[in-house]
């Protein structure tokens, strides 16, 4: 299942999609919409719909809870069976569900507006496609393996079974109409021929029979030499041909007129062929298989044989090495156990391709060998630069047990005829690197030799060191950003620095254990080394010192830096992924996958991972790009827990507390000696102080005028050309807007100010919930001259004193004070009872401002000194 390796809970990354999945061994279905054909393939817990014209991906379904076992279609509706649940989709979106089965559903078929399904408990159900209601049900006598609706047989289906029994059922009456004579092997495929009453039957023992349903007679049989028949398809463009698929991936084309084998297509797929479909009235055949491939064949060769017209495929064995290619991060280079090198496009799936290794297919036919045996061995190391992709080969790969470095052209998508061979024949390539200019390739070997090659000509430019650069196997090679130094590591723990131009050793560093993996972040000159004792060390190559040290319980399969060099990701062998913040040296994320991560690579937007026993490349999106994620350090003893079926399990951490997944919030005030600003936007408290100016600026130039109602009969003037008499009397001028609006009764703010004058937090929350005009009106209405009282003014002044002394929300309080003094200055100067309160308010204000002004001046002086001093 390609979607199994999704995390329990990651703070930073979230699963996005899986790249490189096309099909599996579940039989695909083909639909005709107008003049165009569409094929739907299964990829585990979802399905993909492709246009047969160019094999372009058109729809991707939502995830099912379990793996899909069967596909069927009716008009624009696609029906899937996953576990004991049946669902229907329209254009990739869920449409309806169909219940009733208790065991796993293994076969589905549509007949008109009815959906027929069978399960492993031999239960047969008929649903209404539109409503989802169950029409009827029955129990079969044998375990069903395949269903077929024979043409012109109204309301009837054929049920093929594991016992070799073929039965004809009426689904309206739910009645067994006829049981055909028993066959000697399990029925694995049924297909309707262009002729009425004739069907093709495929068996587990490789036999293919053409059977007449009307007379229950076998017309003739074929014998397939490759084992079980997995699929059958009849050609409908006039040629009497029948094609059959096998478990080994071969196709056989049978001539029904001559009753003999017409032709074969060896290794059409690298595994079981799940389905084969002839296009209506066209010499085109589309096949899908368990090798993660969708192929279209055309029968236009001499003698009517088939050739491959187009295909869409991914890895048919788990990928082992994956890296983002280029500065745009739109492409991913991937090498796997299927001995192929592929490039996947994260923007448009149609741009994905497999790098050509030459005429492998023709060599396979000529030599009689499998194509996989003629390909290069699996990729173990990879290096690429896009700068010279238009000039010469710009991708280097090392392969299992191969002494040569292979060169590839990313632009042409092919293997170069040029290869980098060492002078010795018994050594094997273990590490490769490329300079940023794309001219020089550095190759490390298991013998300790380190060699530089010119990538354009393939010329050996010489060895590093006298004879060998290291005493043991070289495990990693890197080149710095300015092409001055080469760094190499070995299994004895040595990190050696070489001059690229003279190839002489400048210095070396001995680590405490052997080095398994090495990676250089060129922009920051940080070298990451994964050691054999499970440590991950970070070295500054400028100072040759260890700057970070991360301990783990197991070793790392792969490591990578974020593009800005702030994070380090380690894919560990215990099926966990750790992310460290290099600035603080803290672990900020840790999650577990069901399958071990074998390779990892990062881009600006996220990362991609490959997993053990999985064909796809998992893409993860960085949640910090669209969410507020607090990256506080994880507690010591944090253990990620896998959760099945999407629910989160409780997890105990150090101290017995549950893991807190909520965003971290700091204290309201770090220290009483510091002045803390509010979290309100700057525009709010600035606009409050200038509200009158803003209102005046936004005030319309003249009030809107309502048109005067026209009379029913309009008079006319007594002139040669009469005109309507228009009353030019203007509309009454609107009354002058009241300068102050008095509130009837107490407002909410005045209610709190009178009854809870010492609750500064509640008063601040009340003011904060108001609009700017509402705050202005409340502060304006405090004095008795505007409907307030002396008590309100006194309480508000005391509120300001207490809030300013607390040294919190300093910017908001200054704006409130400014508006309060502006609207009530006349009353404050005339009221003698407020003199003492106002004096205390002034003293608090001056003290806090003096402290703030002194701290700001200190910071400015220090900054100016550092800027101008000669250090």
C-alpha cells in the first residue's frame, strides 16, 4: 500500500500525494465518452483516470479506507470495492455508498441501473445504482472469481468460480438459470466476443476456451505456456484476434480464423498483466500490469504484430535514491531496484520520463534474455547539476558492483555513450560528486582511490593523494560552492580536505567512528556526517570544527538539509524521521512511518521520501508555509507512535503529561522591568489618535439627495415647442449632524467601569472588542458635559494609572490616554477634585516613558558604535 507510510503526527510536514504510481494488478476498466476513451487504473487505496489519447491523467480519487479490490463503471460513474464497502464516484468525487456485505468484496459488475457484487462468503447482492437500495440477494454454491454480462442476455450474468464451475443467473428473479459443464481448472477470466452467444474463458492452468453458451459447447481451445490466464480481449476492427495476458507479463495474440497462435509480445510488462482492452473498431490495445505501467500497443507492424505506441509508468521495484533536480525544484531524479533512472515532474505528471539505456528491447529479443538483465545495476549514488544540461551529460550515477560511473543527459533523457572508467579493473565506485560549474566529476572507490574526471571528454584528470586518498572505502565526496576544495570521508572516520586544482591534501580531521553518509550544504559550508555509531555530526569546513552533535538510537539511511540550511532531516533505520533546528541544536520534529524511509530530499515547499517495499515517491508539504507552527523543542523521551485508521493514540512523555500539539504561547510579560507592547496591529492605535482626520478625509463632499417624486400628470409650457414644467425648488437641506450623540442609559464599557473599576484586563478586553469609532465615542462620553459623570472620569484615570504601572499594552494605553485628554481636557482643567489623580497619572506616564526612552537610546548607541567602530 503506497499510502501506508503516513505519519502519526508531524508538526512540520503533512502528506500531500504519492508520485510515480500508475497501476497495479487489479483489473482496470475502460470507458467511452463520445469519441474518446478513458481508462481507470487502481493504485492501492485510490484510482487514477487517464485519457487514452495521450495517456494524460485526468482524475484522481479520494483515499479509501482499505485497498481497492475491484473496479467497474456505468456511464460516468466509477464503482470501487474496498474491503466489504462499495462506493461510487463521479469525476473522482464520492457519489454514493452501497452496504450489505460483511466479507471482502471480490467482484463487481454493472447491468443497466443495477450493481451486482459478490464477496468471499459467496454472497451475491444487487443494488440500485442511483438510490443504493438492495434489490435482492442470494448465496452462490461456489466461490466466485469473475463476473460477465453476456451480450443480448437480458437481466442475466455469468459467474465463474474457483472450482471451475460456470453458472448463468437471472438477477431480477435471483434464480440460477443454468449450470454449464464443469471445467478442469479455476476460471480466471471471462470476455464477450463480437459474436452473440460466444465467450472466451481463461483458466488457471493456462487453457483458453471459446465456448458457445447457447449449446454449452466448447468450439476450440488454446494453451498458453506461461501459466495462468489473467485477462482476455477480442479485437473488434475486423481482424479475428484474441489476446491473452499471463502472470509473467507476456501477451499472446491468437488467430481465431486459423485457430493458432498469431504472435507474442514478450515482457510486455514486468509482472502480472491485470487487464487488456481493445479500443472499439481500432487496432489499439491498452494494457495495465502489476509493474506500475500503463501501455498502449498498435498492430501496424509487418505481419500484424504489435509495437509499443505510448506508455505511462513508474518504478516497478522500490526506489532507493531520490534527489530534487535543479533550482526550481520541479523535477525529481530517482533510481531504484528496477535498474532504471527516472525523472518525475511535480508540476505536470505527463513530463515524467524514464532515462533510456539504449535498444534494450531489441537486444533482449536477439539474445533471448530478460530486459532487466541487460540494464545497468541499481543506482547507489547520484550527482547532478543543471548548469551544463544543454552542453553535455550532467548527471552522474554509481551502480551496484560497477567500476564505471555512468553519465546521463537530463535534457535528452538518455544514457550517454561516454562512461568514466578507472585504470584499475577490480575496484567499485562508492561515491560521486560534481562541481557547481558542471565540468568536473569527483569519483570515490572502495579501494580508497579518489579521481577527478572531465565530464565533457571523460578524460581522467588525475588522482588525489600519492597513491590512494584513503586507506579504506570512500563513503562520501563533496565539493564546495566555489570549486576550491574537495572533501572525502571513509569508513575509518577520516574527513580529508583536498585542493581541487593541485589535488594535494590540505588537512584532515579524525572522527570517533566510521562515516556512513556525508552531505555538504554549499551555501553555509556545513558538512553533515552520519557515523557508524549512530551519531550525526555537523562540521564547519571553514574552521574544521564540530559545531553540532546529534545522538540517535540507530543509524541513518539518508540525511538532507533544508534549502536555507536551518534544518537537518535524518531518515533513521528504526522507521522514524527526525528534524533538527541547526540554530538552536534542538529536535523540533520526530515522526514514525510504517515502512522505513530509504531516501529523503528537500525543496523550498516540502520534502520527498522513498520507502522500503513501496513503488511511489511520497511528497510532504511544509505546514509552516500556511500555518502558524510553534517549533519549540520536543521533550526528552518523546516517542512517536503510529496510529492506524486515522485516530491518534495517547502518548506519555517525560513527566507523565500528554504531548501538547497546540501552538506555544509565551507569557503576557517576560519581566516587570521591561515595557511590553500589545499584540494589536500598529494601524489600530495610530488610527485611533487621528480618527477625526480620517473621518474628515472620508466624509462625502455632499449628502446624498433623494429625488423629488414626480407628479402623475406633468404640465407643459405654452410655447411653440412645449416643454415639461419642472419644479426647480430644491430639496430641503439636511439638518446639521449632531456633534455629540448622547447614549440612552449605560453602555457596556461604562457598566464595567462603574462596577469593576480595578479589573484592568476586563476593561482592556471590552475596549479591544469595539471599533475605533466606538472607542472614540466611549471616551468622549465620560465627562458630565457629554452625559457621563465625575465617577466615570475618576475611574478611567485610575484605570490608566494601574495599567501603565503594569507596563503592558503600552502602545494601546498611550492612544487611549491621548483620546481621553483630547475630548475631556476642558473638564479636567476645571474640576479641582481630579487634580491629585491627574498628577499621579502624569508621574506614572513620565516614569515609564523615561525608562523606555533610556533603553532605546542605549540600543541606538550600541548599534551606532558597532556600525562605525573598526573591529
